[in-house]
C-alpha cells in the first residue's frame, strides 16, 4: 500500500491528472455554473448574457464571458484539487531538513584547518 501511495503522490502524475480533469471533467460543471452565475449577473444589468455587449461598436461580450468562466474554473481547480493535493503531500512527504551545503561545509573545514596552530 505504501508503494501505491508513493506512486500517487510523487512525480508528475497529479499534474497530468489536473490537466485532464480541467479539460474533461470540470468543463461541463463549470460551463453550467458559469451560465447560472451569468444569469444572476445578467439580472443586475438586465442582460442575461454578455455575448452582445458592445463597447465603441466592438463586441466584447464573448471576451467578458470567457474571462468570467476562466476565473471560476481556476477557483474550482485550486480549491478542490491543488489545495487538497498540497496538504496530502505535506502530510505524507514532509520537507526534508536542509542543512548547510557541501560548499559551506568544505569552507568551514578549510577555515578550521587554517586556524589550527
């Protein structure tokens, strides 16, 4: 069981899984949630969708929709995937204690040898 746990929590497996989850699994959920959120936002501006929003005769509505969808997707992935993964990694693989580097140790040895009578 330890080997399987090591396999899951080490390497790039989680990073690859995050990419696949983002591309496949969360796409529908986030699209639906974004549409719902856009409905609420649209009630404030009396426009349920920004696809036809124009500024100086330039359609910027699709860009506004894409930015809102991206922010929602990033938040979902961060809080439901990245944070739990980081906590599990810290729990099962704590950071190794870092000591002085080899150069620092060699410098210390050199200095102590130079200071001997």
